[in-house]
C-alpha cells in the first residue's frame, strides 16, 4: 500500500538523518540486508559517500526519498550489497520496491538525457518539473514511459498462456506487448494476441494497470474472449502457447506482477 507515499519533484519537508537514499551503481540498487530482510539505506548509514546526480522522488511517512548514483571506488559497509531491483521484489517491503521502481527510471532518464538528442548541448534540469531542457535549442525531455497491454484470453473455461523464449524454460504467462504509434489499447490487444498466437479475440474489457520499471513500462491489463483461430506461434519471440484450465496450470509468474493478478482472476472465476 503506497497511500503514505507522496511523489514530488521538489522537497517540502526538512531533511533528516532518516531520509531514504535509493542509490545505483551500473543499474543495481544498494540495499541493507539484516536477518534476511532488505531495507533501503538512510542518510546516516551513508557517511563519507559521494553521491552523484541526486534527484528528489517524494516522501513516505514523513521522510524524504532521494535517488542517485555512486562510483565503484565508494567503500560499501559490510551489511550493504548491490542487487537487481527485480530480484529484490520479495526481499524489500512492497512500498520500497515500488519507490525503487520510480528511482531506477529517474536515474536512467538522467543518464540518457545529459546531452540534447537534437543538438548535443549539455541539458539542464527544469525547476519544479521532471524535465531536462536544452539551453541551446529548447528541446525538453521527460522520463520515458512505454505503455504495454497484457491480456487474459479465455475460451470455454481455459486460459491462453504463452512461453516467451526470453523466459526461464518452463515459465508461461499471459500475452503482452508494447503499443505502436497511433494505436488504441484495444487495437493493441487484438494485434498482439493475433501476432503472438494466431488467435482472434472479442469482448475486450479493462482489468487494471501497473507501472513496471523493467525498464520503463506501464502495463495496462485486459480480459478478452476467444473469437476464432488456431494457435500458431512465430517460434522467434514465442516458443509455445496453449490453453490451460485452472487445475492444470504450468509454471506462472509469481509475486507483484499484474500478470499474476490476471491469472489469479482467471483461476478465481473459472
């Protein structure tokens, strides 16, 4: 529950020694690990650290949250480690995981737009806004958000699941894919399901949405009914697809993902 998190570009609260710092080195997050519980370091844990490109993210429970980067020559205390954010999904508290998702995207955006993509001049942060502006040609760049659909397709009490060749060997999930220019969400659902599995769908209904910071997606979930077609996979992106009943599920995603929520919805309702 992130109800206590207040996102912001500029800090209103005074800084304290309990402010959280989401620090990255080569896209890995610095975390404390004590009794197998991962937490985000606070500034009093980070004495003598040189932190670069500090950006404010917001506050939680009255404490500020910042993000930034550190160099390889920083000496890390014994109880701190670096880890891939996705691998920390079940070690961090849920609120810190999602704030970490904001942090990694802001750090990457900062790196990707240090220079103007149009004229290559050094960009500047815009006051009060999450934007980088070129002082020379005026081009503004905001953090990139890539919308993608994810859909549970149902046919006579069975769910369409596909194995993406980038997944671990036995893992299956619901169909997903990025929007193309000029597409509605519903058009994207139809196209992605057809391209990946050869199936035609109807009765597309909105399910929910979720930011997914790997690297910068916003997943928009849908449910849909089978309307026709036979399963045909391309073999390149999708290695296999099939219909599964709630009692014969393959290995599926776990944890916080909207993919898991869609599959749980199917199992609960079929």
